[in-house]
C-alpha cells in the first residue's frame, strides 16, 4: 500500500513538473505574448516584489489574511447553522418540508445574481461579502447532513432503542456519528464553493483581498499579478482541503473500515 501511494505521489509530482516545463517552453519560445502568459520567472519575481512592497500600498499578507477571514467566517457560520438544520431536517419531515424547497431554490442561483440585492439589504461593507460566501457554503453542508442521516442503518437505531436509549441518546450516539463522514464531505465541498465565490465577493466595493487584487490587476492587464493571486488561491485551497482531510481522519477514524 505504501509503495502504491509513493507511486501515485510520483505521478502527481511528475505531472506538475511537465506542466511547468511546458509553461517555461511556451514563454521562452514566445508562442504567446507575455501580457497573456507571463513566464514562471516573471511570476516568481512579481511574487517577491509583492511580498516586499505589497499591492496598491497594502501588504500581500494583509490581502491574504482579509480573504481568509472572509472565507473562514462564512464557512464557520455555515457549519454552525447548516449542520443542526440538516440533521434535524433529515429526521423530522415537517422541518424538511419547511426548509428544503427554499434551500433548493437558492442553491443553483449564481452568487453574482443576488449580490447586488445583498448590498442593498445589508450594506456595501464586509457583511455583504461574508453573507455571499455563507450562502455559497450553506447548501452543500445542509444537503450532506440530510444524506448522512438518511443513510443511517435503521437496525442501529432500533438496536439502540431496544436497549433503552432515549431519542436524544439515539441522535447523539448513533445518528450523528453515522452521518459524520457525509458531514465532512459536505464541509469540504462547502469550502470549495465558498472559495470559488471569493473573487465575486471581492469584486464590488472592496479595496483589499486576493480576489480584489486579481480583479484590479486585470483592469490594467497585469497578468503576472493575476497569476500570483490565482496561484496563492490554488495552493491555499489545496492546503485547506488537506487540513480538513487530516481532521476527518482523526475524528471519523472508523470511516471506510468494516
């Protein structure tokens, strides 16, 4: 198993190395203009300069931290609200009937479609950005919780009840642990959904943030700055997903084991 993992890891590393080599060749041979595709050296140089001097007078770390605060605040709020509602909806049909159709209605709507309304309702500041990311993260967690509850084996519930477990004990000792793998899958999906909405959230009335930096750089055709922002978001997204996987393995250690 370890040898197989090393083999797959080697394939992943080799794939990225090939992509970097192709990128280097395309830019070295000037197949595309530098304004459209900056060279790896140019991107690295721009990252170093941004790290030293910032962008638009604001340090790069501050742009990054603001984006992370917006993202994590929205995801935490989504977890706090969507997990209980999803678990209850999965068990109580009345609650499911009340909320599911509303969430299903909102879920497929692109975030930018209602962003202007959010600005009108809650203002142009940080609140509208966090709410936009929250709405993007809420539905995946809610749906995953419902799916997790509905997949719980009825025999487990009946066995617990036959041993004298109260409804509360059944919920916290049988249903919730059984649904945890699906809940973590929903959280990982929610982080991805919120992450893809960061740039949209920072498009309007923002003066800092990695998403804003990318949008602002695009106005002045600073493709090197755009690449730096995109790479930062990509690496951070992978790191967050791996972090959630580690937490899942620690908490839901029985998942996938017979």
